[in-house]
C-alpha cells in the first residue's frame, strides 16, 4: 500500500469522525436548550439576565465544538484529495490517472479511449490533437476531455469527475464482476445507469 492509499484511508476515517462529532454536538445543543428551559417555558424579567449569561456560555461551547467538527471534515477531505493528486493508487501501475474521452460522431455520445496520461493537461492536449489531426478525426469530434480514474474510492472518483468531466459525466458505477484492485468505474453519458456489467451508485 503506497502513501496515496494510506492518506486516502486516513482521510475517510477522519471525515467520518468529523461527521459523527457534528451529529453529537447537534444533539448536545438540543439537550442544552431543554435544560435552559427554552422549549416553550415562560421567561420573566428577573430570570432573563442569568438565562442570557448561561445561554452565551453554551453557545460559545457549541461554537468551539462545531469548529472542531468542520476542521475534521476539512482535514479528512484534504487527505483524500492528497491521495488522489499526490500519489494516486491505481488499479494498474502502468496506467496514468487520466483517461481521454471524446464524442463519437456516429452515436453522438461520449466514449472513453484506451489511452491514459500522467497529467490532465497532457491528456487534454493529446486528445485535442487526435480529434483534429489524426485518423481518429474520422470517427470522433470535440468536445474532448479526460476522466480521472486514478483511485478506486467512489467519493474521490465522483468529486474529481464532476469537476473535470462536467456534462459528459454520468456516474460512478460499482462493477458487478470487479477486477483485482478495481471495484468502481467512471460511466459517461448517454450510457445506461445499469447493465449486466455495472450499476451506478453515485448518483444512483
């Protein structure tokens, strides 16, 4: 297991802890409100001052808990992106993390090519050249793009391809007969959301 996969797994755990911490803090806030008598009870002038002082203390405490929770969520997400960008764990060590795509002139749909690159810029540049100047221009046209396939984490695949593939992106699918090291795949429009080979899981 390389550094990218380790960072990704740690990020998932930290993000889950942050989400759990946020839920616990929300429940604590409800209990605090009940304890302060903010659920429909009468507040008099004599009790208003002490009540406000106590309420401010609880709000400051809850604010600190929320900051901690969101910090954990941010760190978890950052680690997952480091796993994706800095040292991506791939299903095949011989392939780069970016796979080219273009529009099939006959069907009008997007198709992934059997070409991979180590950088997004190189991938887009080569795809543009191929559909404009090579023999592939007879069958394919722009717009071109590059899908991110450098991780087998469904959340990373979804976020990266929503960002980089845009309107061509259909979903992240779970393979029904996964290969070693690859449980998920990127599906492009207008492919169906479920076939004998896969089923879309994000979004379903």
